[in-house]
């Protein structure tokens, strides 16, 4: 078995080739009738379905609806998660005071909060924002907590030697910059989790890609469902690329 690293061109070529084989196999199974179209439509039917969604105005409207509560939920969930995670990382007393609350609430999946979201916010964008926020909160909470706790204590001693003796100075000058890569790594994971939570947040009638998928599945329009699945994948890739570039700018001091 060869363990020689592949060049970038070889990696891209093999990846594209594997995807092409997968699509051709899927198309062959669909065209032969072994894979019924109501189970999984042929890939060749997707462009027409996509164009129909675009020209009918459904595609752009669904994206706008989902993007609105996606970014609001991401901002709320990440903001609170990072804040509470940093606080727990800085204070052992605070961590001890809330650790049992975390153990009780953390295992509850975001989708289980849907009944409460409807009761508290009604069938509104606020309910979707809440579900998405819950979905990303714990990711950023634990990433921020771990990042702060992993800061080398020797750095704090060096900070004192250079005159940064107050707690505020230590946190802003040493702890947060040192923990930034771990915190941003958690946010990057939350970007994908947020898009997955979008579908669950919209299943009870809030306008967006999830509700459009739900309507299409009820009519056995599986090709439309796949169009929006691929749309979500593309939007995640776009946000991930943009955030990756943003992270490089923020962390350029590490180079």
C-alpha cells in the first residue's frame, strides 16, 4: 500500500472521478428501473427541476427565507455559546456551578425543542432562530471552553512580567488571542450544524428551504427535494470558504 502523499491535482482528479462514477451509477440504476424515481430520481432530471424552481420564483424566495433566520440563529447561538464557554473556562467556580445544568440540557437534541419553540414564539421566524441557535450553542460553548482552558499558564506569568497584572488585561491580551484558533474552529463547525438545523426549524411551516422540501416530498417530487439538498450543501460550502478566509485575516498574527 502506497502512503506517498498525493499532489493537489491528483487529489482533485480522484475526487472528481469518484463523484462522476457515483453519479453515473445512480443514473444507470434510475434509468434501468432498479431504483424507482419516487425513491431517488435520476440525476439527469435535476437540472429541469432546478430551472423550474428558479423560474417559478420558489428557489430564491426559499433561500432568502432560510438565510434570514440562519444568520440570526447563528449569531445568537454562537454569541451566547462563546460567551458562556469563555466564562466557564476562566472560572472554575462558575464551571462547577453550572456543570450539572449542562449535563442535563446538553443531551437534548435541537429538534426536541420544537414544541417549546412553537409555544414560546408561535409559527414565526423567532421559533426558527431559536431552534438554529440551540443547534449551534453547544458546539461553540465547548470549543470556547476547551480553547480557554488549553491556554498555557506560562503565558500568564509572562504577561505579569510585562506589567499585565489585572484580570482584564490578562484575558484581552493573552487568553482570548491564544484561544482564538480554537474558538474560530468551533464557529466553523457551527456553520455546518446551523444549515442542518435550518431544515428541522422549518418543518413546521416557517417559509424557507425546509418547508419547500416538506411540500415537495408530500407531492413525491423527490427531484425538488434533492435540488434543495444540493442548495444547502452549496450554501454551506460558500459560507465555509468565506469564513475560512475571514479566519486567516483574524489569525494572520500567528504567521
